[in-house]
C-alpha cells in the first residue's frame, strides 16, 4: 500500500503504477477516457484541482483502488 499526502505524491504513485504495468500514457489516457496531456499534468503534480471523476477513472484503468484511512498520529506528516 502506498500512502499519499499531496497531489504530487498521488501523481507520482500513479506514474509508478503505470510504468510497472508497462503502459504508455497514451494507452492509459485512452482507457480512462482522459486526455493524454491531462494525465501528464496529473502525473507531474501540476493539476491544482483535478477532477475526482477523472482520477477515479485512471485509478480504475490501472486496476488500483483508493482507500481512506484514519491515520491518527500520522496527520502531522502532511
């Protein structure tokens, strides 16, 4: 499991998952029904307010899930 505390970390985690799956940005963008340039910006942490619907589409296309947890004491890590 990968914990993320920022959009930049989310983008990096999604890029890592994409590369591990041997997928190109274009192939993933097509499967998730998002534009390749949008995916590039997401992976680089350059989307200040990405559409959650699109993020979920990318996550699903990678065969991943997003989970929320109560980290308690870890809240200070952000």
